[in-house]
């Protein structure tokens, strides 16, 4: 029986944990053949084994152009041309003011968070054309919509992906390839609950959901559900667009307004 993605080959970066593994399970459950790409080989192979037929793992450092070539070749050899690319891999940096940020930290943040999606689109676009078209989604962040003190490298890198997304949408649209971005807020994954590498700070500690319009952390599946719609035929007229999934974080504090006397 055909399901929503039974004709699709989906390549997901950063697929070995957190939101990436949620996306992999979501696509696989909808019938897609899923290529799990990441640097954690043991976790990737374990997830591929868990999913079973229609899932494969490929080692991928998103900053390495040669790794991208190998990943696309492996996907096509296993399942055929790629129809969906999810640029999900990301790297947070330890909090520090700009004047105390190591240039190497800045460079690494841009390499993973900006150059990674650029290399992904560059490498996968020919495969998407061979498939007759498809969809790319860059997983960005609400930090790409505001300034965030202490996180200049991550914030700048994610802002850059907004421009990359819109430019790619213009370049690839006539080939039947749609390019969009999803901007999660504080989603309950190890990415926000574990200390940021190089510090004892967690993202969850910095962002209490008490002030959100929806006063809780997001769930990975809520991002996955949006992603599944956005890459489906149902969203065939949507490209160059940005989708925020943050429970109202960017709206500002959801303060209760006192009712007028006598109301």
C-alpha cells in the first residue's frame, strides 16, 4: 500500500539523535527509504538496524565536500536518487561575549551550521534533478530571527542559512526543487538539556518556557510533523518560506492582562 512518502528517498543529516532521529522515524513510518547521515557511526548503525528495511546509515561530516559526494553516491546505490534532503546537523557554541570568542570557535560554528547546508545543497541538487524534483529543508533556529547575547557564532551562522535558503529556492525552483527552512524554538532534546560543549550552561536553563504563549518545551515529533507536511506533495506551492515552531517564544512574554474593574 502506498503511503505519503513511499516513492521517496530521504537523506537526513545529524540523524543519529535528538530531532534527527525523530525525523528519521517519522519518514520511515510514512514509507520513505531513509538514509541516516552523521558522524556517530555506532548510533547511526543502531538506528538503521532498529528501523530495518528501507533504512541505511552513511558516515558524514557535513563540513567535508568529499564526504557529501560519498553520501549521495551511497544513497543512490542503496535506494535511488534523493528526493528529500533535510539539513538537520547543527553545532552550538559555548556562551561568550564577542570580544572573548575564539576565532576558531566562530569558524567551526559557521563550518557546521552554514557551510554544511551549503555543501549539502550543492552535492544533492544533481540527485534531486535526477529524481525529477524534490524538496530541501534547512533546520535553522529561532536564534536566526533575533540577536542572542553570548552566542554570536551560532546566531550569525543560522541567520546566514536564511539567505542561503531563499537563494537556493530561486535557483532550484524551475527544476521542481523546493527549498524551505524550519526554525525550532526550545525543543526537549539532549541539544537543549545537556551542557553546551565547553561549558556547564544548558539552553534549557537559559530559556524558561513559563513566559511562552504555550508554556512548555517543544516535542521533537511536533517539528517532525511540520517537516513531513512541508516536504510532501501537499506543500507543492511552498518554497523560500520560513516556519517557526517555538510555542510563541519569539512573540515575547505572554503576560496575563488584568480584567477591568467590574468586568
